[in-house]
């Protein structure tokens, strides 16, 4: 139910700004560019409207042409931003690049980072949360979507100035 709710919310938020037919379940295009546009046109405006004071930056090197479900990508971005807000971040940077090993999407914030009691092996499990007011749904949904796209997701445990999630395809 929460996953469907997140998808519906994401559809409503980007419907007017979409540069494709939002009725399509999947689209073919540059995923990096879609994420960048979604952050600029939707997520940043939502943050400003809700007075979250989160600056979202994107950096792209390369192109990731693939088939993806726009609503699912919206769910990923919205959950990353929500978790960052809960952990008092003021900035989130999405770094997207392609190299010989594949396609990479890293989202890094400057918030509180992982709590000392966080079990890295349980972060993506259903109902497991280590954020203030968290439900344990966000990272679970992110992992499910990335897995369905044939990718993998992990947390950079070495990053100590906040939180960093890494998606690899």
C-alpha cells in the first residue's frame, strides 16, 4: 500500500512538468537526465514550498539510455530527499556517471548520517528504520526498484559527513 501511495504521489507531483507521456508505464530515455530534470522541476520546488531548505544539486558525466518507470524513479528520489530531511541535511548531491564498470548514481547529503546503532545489513529490510520518524519503507522501496532494474544498491559506510547511497547498474 505504501509503495502504491508513493507512486501515486510521485505521478501527481511531476505530471504537469513531464516531458513525456505520463500515461506510459515505461519510457525509453536518458535516466541521468530524467533524474536531473525531476530534481530541478519537482523535488527542489517541493522542498522550497514545504520550507525544507534543502538544496539539490546534480552532476552528470555520460548518458544512461535505458527503459525505466518514471514513477519508480520519482519514488527513489522522493525517499532519498525525505530521509535526508529527517536527518537534518541542507544539501543533497546526485552524482551520476558512466564508466567501464557500468552506470552509477550516488546520492550524498550533509545530514546526521547513519546512527551509531544502525545495522548496515538491515538498512534495506522492510520496516527497518534508523531515521527520526522513519517507517522503514523508503530504503526498502529503493532497493526493490533498483533490483527490478537489474542493479544493486548499497550505502557508503566510509562517508562520515552525512549519508551516501550508491546505485549501480
